[in-house]
């Protein structure tokens, strides 16, 4: 079967094809390496009831979607641009509290200027577009062709493509955790309405949300949209990770991944959970997860 680069249209050959990462390797590498410099498996969450799994290598790749030139020179530029923003703003930037009436609404992360917003949006669009065009079972998420083509035109147009401004973007984080996990992009209902809001978890507990459709965002949410604060990203507070439905769901997904890995060998599954959650007792695991 012949495959063609989904960005430039060139036929993929042994000479020009590449193993293109869906979410860039640098995101995975840092958070799959422990304090001793050893690689650890990271769970890959899915949103369509398929069992999650632990990644053995640094991320998920697809050999049949991009030529090497497009992967390195076109999309690679957006990855490198965001990598600098990630290091400076999200990973190492100081968090300034945003409070009202004693309630923590979130944090402000200082940015250089509007270019940081554009670089972040282009990076997210890269991840969303690659996930949608990939046939990998780890990325069942799919956009319709119209939205795929719209994102493709933006990626080909570069930083100066004004269409990128239409994609409203938000970010949130748990207040008590830098817990690292990642997910395939997924769409979600907001306030009971199905809108084109695509979400993506990245390491250190960040959840990025991007609106791809024309449906209006609730007025209460608009202050959180990138660009609403001058020279800063607003990072919304998702509350405490500990004891939350998200933490319980993550533990259940960890259980599913371990069962998938160990073919339901309960002894090995229990040991794996104890290693992943060193502050959780075996009795608690048995009670909460029904082992």
C-alpha cells in the first residue's frame, strides 16, 4: 500500500519516511526518566473505554503520516518553539496566585508576550492534527476532514497565519500535585453541551483545552482564555488531585494497564500498583479497586 505525507502530499518512500511522534519526544523523555536517570514506563490514558497501557519507549510514533522534511522542518519548528516556552513558562516559571474572597481561582504564569500564546497554540494544533490523522490505536481520537484541513492550512501558514487566533485556548492544573501523566486528545461536554473543545493532558498535571468550533464559550470561562491577561497565561485551579475523581480514575486506569500487561495475574498486578503508589497500602488498593 502506498502512503503519502499528509502535509505536503509527497509519496512516502524508504528514503523520506520517518517515525513521526504524535506528542513530541521531549515531552515524554523528561517525565519518563527518574531521579537516577533511569527510564520508567508511563501510562497512556484513553477516553474510549479501550484499556490504557504503559509506554515502553518515549512516546507513540506513526511511520505513515509524514515525510522527514515536514516532520523536521515544518512541524519540528513549532515543537522547538514550544519547548522553549514549556521550559521557561510552564516548567520553571513562577506561579502567581489569583485569589478572590479567599478562594484560589488559579495562577498567573508570566510570559514574554503574544508570541508565547501563538507558539503554544501551534504546538497544541500539531498534537491534535497528528493524533487525528494517525491510525495508531493509541490515538482513536478523530476530527472530521473539514477541521483537519483547516488545521493543516494553519500549520502550513506558519506563525503569521491569523486563523490561529480563532482557536481559543485555556489551561488548568491541580493545586496539590505535579503528577505526570498524558492522554490522547479527547473532546468533552462543557455544561452539558457538546462543543468542539479538545483537551489534552501533558506532564506536571497540566490540562490544555482548545476550542475548534464556533460555539460560544460561557462568559464565566472567557477570563481564563489565553490573551485575557496581559503578559501572562492564566492557569485555572482544578482543585486537589488527592481524593478527587480524577485520581480515582487514574488509579483504575493504572489497574487496567497492569492487568493488560500481566494478563490478569493478580499477584503481579498488586505488586505493580504498590510500586506505582508507594503511599497506598495493599489493603486500600484491595478495597478501592476490588482486587
